[in-house]
């Protein structure tokens, strides 16, 4: 998959949506950190690391393949909560970028034409803010889709019909915009999941050792 554009697909406004769960990918790890204002470092072995400074709204990465890292299962990565003294870890990882861009990418790459759980095919989508598409992955018709959704809140079905683009493109853009906090459904009250904060690994290890003694 090209990091900037996807292959064109034949429009199919009636295509049934398939879904992906953020919990199967690092997207959930990122959502938990952002929701609880936690600074974390994610280590993905040979595909590099990701430092998320939720307190500053920035992220840093040294990954040679960020799309591959973001598509990893949380079980394949190590997550560490950063203390105040660990701030140097972020500056050692390159130039900081906006967390919203990271959330867009995390949902975009794993979506691959699927809807994120919590989104609905019947949602009337409103785009509140434009993403910086010069720095983000996009589908072939991203500009047209975003222009429509920013001016006229529209359902997936009608957006696909009006623009003559595959519904899968709308699914992917909607998922990315929702994850980044740029878009929302205005025809229903969204049920936001409860996102527990990450636990300190050192504390967890200490508790496990105490349990093992009994």
C-alpha cells in the first residue's frame, strides 16, 4: 500500500461495511494514552519506536516503517509510561509532530477500506476540521470527500453516490477523521468507549511478584 495514495477501486455505494476494532492494533494503545493524558513510549523491535507525549500534544518516532508499526498488535509491542525525567526520550527521537496526525495515520492504515468500530454506515458525517493532507496518507479522492463533508454533512451512501467513489474510501476517511477528532456523526449520539489508563509495567511486575509468593 502506497503511503500517499491507494489504488482506485470501482465505486460501489451499496457495499456493505466491514469493521475493524482499534483493540486489535496500536490505535487503542494511542487512544488510551491520549484520553488519560499519559506520556508513553512504544517499542516495536526492529520496526522502531514511538514516543507519544499526550501532555504536549506531540509524538516522536524513529521508525523506518511507521505504517507497519501502527498496524502491529499491542501484544507485539512494549509500552512504557514515561516519567518527567524521561522527557529526553522524545527529543532523541526526531522532530515532534501533532498527535492528531498520528491518530489519523493509525486509523487510516489499519482501516484499508473498513469502518472503525463505533462508526456506522448510516452515520451522517460532519467534518469539523481539515487534516493537513500534504503530510498524511490519503485515498485518491480524499480532497473531494473532505470538501463535501465539510460543507454538507452527508451519509456514506449519499457521499459515495454524489462523488461516484467507492464506499470503502468514505469508510477509510471517516475512520481516520473520527480517530483524529476531526469528524463526527451528527445524526446520533456516539457511544464513546471507556478507555482505561495504561498501567506502569514496573508496578505490575511488583504486584505479580507479591502474588507469586503466596
